[in-house]
C-alpha cells in the first residue's frame, strides 16, 4: 500500500448543525476508495473528523470532480463554519 493517499478533513460545524450536516451526506463507494470514515468528537459537539484513504492520488482527484461533490460543497456552505485538510504520512 505504498502508493496510497490518506487524508483527513477536520470539519467544524456551525453551532448545533453537526447532526443535520451528517444526516444529509451521501457516502458513495467510488473506484479507488479504500476508506471514507467520519468520527465525532466527544469534547466538541460541532467537530467532525473525516479520514479517507485512496489507492492513488489520481483516484482521489477524480472523486473531487464527481457530481455528488457539488452537493457536499452546498452542504458545507450551509452547515460548516471551517474545514481543514491534511495529509497523513504512514510508515
């Protein structure tokens, strides 16, 4: 799995919007997706962590161009105050 790409996205939902945001997400099984998991913070009721893993960076880039990503962008503008993306390097 040396060529895999692992990313995380830390979402900070607008106050009280975390559950509404999550209920409207549509998770799709996409070519090259190995993992696409959401985790909820117990310390911060508005925080969400997404961990996604892809076979290649090209597969992840194709995911960003998929039609359902327009819906995610709309939901983020409505329910998310901040989102931070990071790359995970695994040994």
